[in-house]
C-alpha cells in the first residue's frame, strides 16, 4: 500500500515539472532587443569605373605634300590652335597666285565691258546703235561675271589648301602618339598625330538599374583611385541595357580636380536609405525579414514578437528597412521566434 502511494506521488512530481511546463511560465522565449534606429547604417555602394576623355582624336592630313615639321613629341601638352605639323605648301601658293592673276584679268575685262555697255546704251537712245550690239555686250558682261564667280571660288579653295598646310590642334590636349615622320609624303587621310583631351574628362561606370536610382539621390559621390578621391556628380544615365550583363552605363562629371585620362578606380557613394547589418537577417515561412518586439505600454516585460518581411533582402548584404519603422529589434534569441510569439525581454 505504501509503495502505491509513493508511486502516485512520483507521477504527480514528473507531471508538474515535465508534462506541463507552461503552468510554470517556461514557454516564454527570452530575447534581447535594441531600437532599430540604434542599429541602422547607410552602407557605401561602389562599382568599377574609368575616367575617359571626351576627345580622343587622330589628326590626319587633308592635302598632298611632304611633311616638313613635327614640332611636338609624345607626352607634350598642346593648346587649341597650336601647330602640330607643317606640310610643304609651295604648289598651293603658286596655284593661289595663278587664280589671283586670272581674277584680276577678269575684273579688268568686266570694267571695260561695263564702260563700253554704258556708252553704247547712251548712243542707243538716239537710235545710232543696233539692238544686236547692245544684246551682245550684255551677254559678254554676264559671261565675264560668271567667270569671275568661278575664279573667286577657285581662289578661295586654293587659300583653304594653303591653310591646310599647317595642321593645328582642335582642343587642349596631350600628344600620345606620333604616327608620321618628317620627310614622309602626306596624303589626304594620312594619320599624323594622336591627341587626348586632358580637360574634358568624365567617369564611366556600369550599374544595375536600382543602383542608378540610388546614385541619382546620393550625396557626395566620388571616383576613388590610387591617386585619391575625386568628387563627381552624375551627368546622365544611358537609356540602354547592355545585352550581356543587363547593366546601364552612367556618366559622371568631375566637380573639382580631375584625374588623368584612362585612370581606373571605383565609383563610390553612400546609400540614402537606412539599412540594417546583414547578420540581423532572419527567416520565417520561407521569407526573409526581421523580428521586431512591440513596445510595451506598461512596465511588464512580456511583449509580442512580429516578423516583418523585407522585399529586397539578400543573404550577406545589408537589409533595406523603411525609414518610418520605429520599433525594438530582437537580437539574441531571435532564431527561436515565430510570428506573434510572446517574448520576455532581458538585458
């Protein structure tokens, strides 16, 4: 009989401690929390970028002739209008002199014909000259004027060829390659010298579509190279995606100093949207998000945990969170939580 009573008491003891832990309050999950505003960060974004010159030109000859001068060497700076090469020009100067002489002769003939026509017209009023003679002089004058116009065009063309004997820089630049030598025969289209504009420089980078929008609203983006950081501002985004990577090119202008053309670096900017560190990512019902703990209106410690899905969350990356989200974030113990669990907040 005593043995049966002891057995019954043992059963009751095990029932209270193991079968009904909820009666003792052991179903609460203990978590630590911290305000989201204390955990938010504004991560830096970056992408490979290159400083490119807007003017990378190969200057070519436009006339035939022997190259007489190439005054600049590779690496030298040139100013707009500075002479890059001189081509023998004697033939074109002689042509210009010939056309000038022909034009002067034609002008003299026109002057004489106009004088003669005026004289005959005065005689024609007294019926002393035939209409045939009058028409003939008028025709000669028209022909001479047409010849004069043609000769003026030929003279202008000859002077243009003379101007082309001296090849001048179209912009401020650096000489990066000499493609001809003194004494060579230049022909129209022959490449003489290559220039790169060292003042008109932009940054080119390939970004994802969402990164382009973030860059447009970023403050103080920079082009970061081994030579330092150069402040930039976005000038334009090309409205076409690349076929291979589905990225979009952006062009940025320098706002202060500029690096050397061809510099390679990274376009760096800070995201304006608040994020949480990547390690705070949680998962519930096959969705990524965070667990928050609702603020208590009383002094009691027990609160309700809520799972907030984050649409664009990716493992290993900072989590974008709404700026208006104002709550405590579950930290230690969050991996045990489910949506709407009651939790005990501990220090």
